C-alpha cells in the first residue's frame, strides 16, 4: 500500500515551530517512500479560525519548501480539504455508528452532567460519564426525538482494552475502564474532533498518522472509531514535544514560535528545516549536522525519532543559519537580500548589470560575519552609500591622537599611488609603512577602518579597501580628517 500521510493544522493561529516539525516529519516520510503528503485544514473551531491564519499556514509551509500533493490550492481526489466543509460526512458516519449499535443518543442536559461532575470532584474522585442514556430503548429514543429534545451522540466503549504499536514509543495499552463513552456529535449537531479526524483519515486513505505526543491520549478513542466503522487502523507515530531551554513546553515566553516570524528575522528555510529535523530525530551520521533537504529525505526514518522531548535552542538555530549562509553562492544570497536592500533604499539598478560581479564579491566578503540575512543590509551600507556616519566612540578611540591622524594623512597619500589597488598590495604597503614609523600596524589599520567604514569592526580591511575602490577610500579618509582637524586636509 502506498504511504499516505497528512498534516492537519487548525487555523486558530499561525504555524508554530512544533507544527512545522510535525509537517516536516510527515513530508520527509512521504518523500522517502514515494508516498502522498496531504494537507488538511481543521477549521471546525469557527470562532477562532480565520482566513488570515489559513493563508499564513500555507505561506509558511511554502517557505519551508514542504509542498503538499493534495490539499488547499492544489486539490485532489479527496476534496474538500477543509474539515468544516466535511461536517455532513462526519454526521453520516455517526449515524452509521448508531445504526450499528456502536454509538447511542444521549439526552443528558449540560446542567445535569455538570452537577454530577461537581459531586464527583467534591467526593475526591474523577468524573466519568455514567452511561445514563446507554440503555435507552428504541421507543424512548423515538419519543424523545419526536418531542424535539436536543441530543448528543456518544460512543459505546466496550469492556476490555485497546493496544497499539506506536512506531516511536512501542506497545501502548489503555484499559477501557479509563475511557468513558465520549461524545462524537454535540447536542447542537457539530461533530467533535475525535469523529471528524477519523472520518477524514478514512476518506483520505491515510496509512500513517505522525503527530505530537500530546495526541497519545486521543489514539485509543480513535482506534475504537476506526474499528467500529470497519476501517483499517493506520500506523501511529507520536513524536516528542518541543521544549524551551527551561525544559518547559515551548511558548511565546521563549521568543518567537511562529514560523513566519523566523522568516522575517532573516532565517533561511534550509536552515530552519535542517534544525527542525534534528529536534528529536537522528540521521545516525555521528556528529554530522548540516544536511540539505534532499539529504534529509534520503536519511529519514521514523525509527530515528527519539522518544524523549527535544529542546529548542535559539542559539543553535542561529548557528545552523550561519552554516547554511556560508554554503550558499553569493548570487543566491543576493537574491534573498535584495528585498531588504530595496526597503533600505540601497538597491542600485547597476547591481543587475555592470556592478553585479562587484556586489556579489561584497556579499561573499560579508558571509562569514552574517548569522541572519538581516545582518547583510547594515554591513553592506558602507560599501554602497557615498559617505558614512562614523561611530563617535570609534573615532574617539582610534582617531583622537594627532600623531595617528598625521600618519593617516600620509598613508592616504601613499594609497593614492599604490598599484595595483588590491588587498595584497595595500597590506604590504601598510605593514612596510608601520615598520618605517616604528608603530604597530594595528594602529594604522584601525584608523583606516574607522575613516573608511565609520565603524571599529568590519571584514578584513584590506579586502574592504579593494572593494571600495581607490577614489572612495581617498574621499572618505579626507572626510574623516577634515571632520577631526580641518587644517589637516583643507
């Protein structure tokens, strides 16, 4: 049987990193086995669901590169892929269960159930439905229905136990004595999650359900429904939860949790996928950690998923991002940086033409210093703008000494004649000048850096000078000297 998996998010919020990892595991499993990845939107919570959240989920999955084979915007043989639009099918399944004697109508009023719950809690016990309506006769049901009494539908949980072999955790057995006759259709006619998800998974021929550990308690109930409906039970794999660094469940207090926020913060989808894949899963490759998406597909197995919870480490994610930035060609990176440069007013049409090779060299120079895509824009500014604003603290530290300013003025004149004007020739000349002056090269290097870039930190200054070009370098040194002492370069 061909593998068919599904990711079924609820559009009551944007795609959370935990949900993204679940989607990724499903996607990897489908791709590894040549199967089908189904996206189904579980939008039955009408009050909290929204079109904006649906759009956000689709955009985040697309950004991560997790393309779905069936679902919204794609279609497929099992449409519709929005759960709310399938409610009639869910109610029909409930009627079949009632007709088969596997479920029954419950006429208990909410206030009656609440009173029983409170009494049980007052006695120090846990409340379970006592089966008041389980033995109603057909005549009683017909009479109460004819009278217009509202009714829910409950599953008739049999005696015994349910066992299943979880692909992550192994054999799990749940006694039915811990499961009450749970509701599958509410008294207002709306199907519950338990029925909806099983009905949809049956209709969509899902073979494997890969989801979070927080669903383990739902699985025995759902297996009962599969069996009662006469459908094959899919294989289940419950993956560990994602915790924050404090070992508590990941939430907004730990920082961003929505995938879209990481995109806005300058993270690469390749890095996010790599990072999420290794949260609770091991490829069995020793200390190797950097994997492109295609490699992950070839390596992924459910058996590699750990049963223990995973810890979301933002610093580790940033490290992954830096590693993937370093591996991207400059042209690819430039395309991803361009929107930020445009927003900052730094994009020049010449970067698509005669200055394309030059701007790619700038990107390559900055790659080792960038942890996020957003790091590139401020670091590229000094290469692009006509003049720079100098950090006052850097000026005070490296240009305040009149002797250094004098050395910088003479060094400026030498720079005017160095040929070729490249990093190697500039470095050789600077170090030779420092030797002649009996000063440390660093003094002249720092002074040059602040004058040309405006900052005390930059990539290798000799590469910076080469890329800036002779005319710009001379103009900026002149400007710095004038700002410090107008008499020096009047």
